[in-house]
C-alpha cells in the first residue's frame, strides 16, 4: 500500500490546525499547576458562565439523551428567528460557529476560486478556506489596525468569498458602519458572498443598531454569524448560528452533517436566549470591569492599546522588553493564562490579548502583572 500521505486530498495535505487560546490543560502540563489553579484570561467568554436557567434546562433534558436530537434544530431556529424578527428559513444552526465557517467555505468555494480577509483576524477563516484546497488573499489592516476600505475593495476584486469579523479578533475593534456596508455592497456588485462574524458584537453598546442582521433582505449575499459561546457562556456545548437569505441557508442545511447539534445544546441555547436578565447583568459587569481594567492596564508605561470595543484588550507590549511568549510564561508561573497573539497572521511577537473577567479576577491579573513587570 502507498503511504497514507499519498492518498490524502491536496487540500488536507500539509494542513495545519489553527492555534487558539483557552489551552488550560496544556498550560497545566507546562507549568505543573492543576487546571483549576489557572485563571484563564486567554478565552474571551462570559466570566459569569452560563445562567442558572440554562443549567436547569440542561438537567431537565437528560432524559432526551437516549434519542436522536432534532437534526435541523428546528425549535432552536424558531426561537432565534423570533428573537431577531426573521423567518425560521433564514436561520441555520451549527456545532459551534466554527463548524459554520468550514461549512460555508466548503459549500460555496468552487475549484480555482478564492477568498479574501483582513490580517490579522480570526485564524479559522483561513483554515476553513485552505481545507477546501483553494486560496486566501490577505489585506493588511491599516494604521491603528483599521480596515483601509480602498485597499480592501481593490484586493477583493474577483474574490468569491469575503470574511470579516466585527468587532475584529484579536484587535477588539469595530469596523465603522459606512466601511462595512461599502464592502458588502461592493461584494454584491461582484457576486461575492460576505461571511460577517458578529460573535463578539453582543458585548458592544448599541449592538442592535450595529448588527447587519436586519439587512439580510437588502444584502442577499450576506451571511451573519452569531454564537452561544461568548456572551451566553455555552462554550463547552458548542452552539453557533447564522442568519442569511433563505437561498444561502437552504444550501447550508442541505450540506451540513445530520444531528450536528446535540439535544442538550439545543435546549440550553433556547434557555440562554430567553434569559434576558443574565445578559443584562453580564453586560453591566463587562462595561464596568472593562473601564476599571483599562485604567489599570494604562498605568503600565510599557503597554500600548486602543480602547477596546469588545470584551478583551489587544495590547502591544514591546516596550516591556518581553515577547508575548515571554510574558505569557511569566504570568503562567503566577497562575494566569493570557493569549500570545504571535500566531495571528500579520502580527509580530509583541502582542497579547487579555479578556475582561470579574473584578476579583481582574485584580489578580493586575497584581500578577505588577510582580512580573515591576510596580507601576
């Protein structure tokens, strides 16, 4: 028999998985600490976790685990549709938002076609495209890590897919509405599809006015991604969803794998979306703690960052004399895990990402930074 590598499809040969934060188990092995002794600032999710209402719903659904889940997550799609004022046929649900990234690229990229995206941005977009065997063109973000709309529109000529993240990961910056709509409209003229990731938008003030979900009829080429991972805290259950023109959703429903979202995840997501009080408390906490943490981080003269729009800080630490890997290692010895951003395309080794957590946890982070870098 030939070596297995000779039998692998071209798009898979040489494929390298994307690097992520939240690698608590790996950090525990590296540091000798127990996972429970590590405070994870590398993962930008709800610091309060999922709500009591969600946990009760999951416990109440244990009796369903012996049966197949609804393959198309119909009940959950109906609740999402009602929440946003769209039709059930405008909604598709995935096993986490990442599954929908891969499904989208696989469904719509034909041989010889290509995708365009900013750099830096979330690495799974690139991985999703590369796994199909097709190519990616990158547009470097401009000064202050802002989208240069002219450069982006020039680079996207001829592209089949456009990937955008708003607010962007890892920069924590919103794309201005006029820039965002300009790109979507240009893509529409070019018969290109736009995959717009709004996973972090629910942490932003005026989220409803900033979302393009209400524009799916105006922009039939637009797919808007949302997740139950971030603000809802269902990280381990893996539930994401997309809202788009029915023609796009119909394609994705046809090609997705059956039973892709388990029964507990579906029940939990319904309960999470209906628990508006937990969302209100979360947003108030993030707003208050982001202001406090930003003030404390600004006191470190070796840190440089812009005011974040999302629930995490993107920090240039080059003046500290440490690389991101070096600072990560020092903080890990203090039981703190941060995100080394050097794996993001377009960044050097001097950027880190730090999530906003509870006040007690944020105080621990600042204390560890003072010990590592010297008192401010």
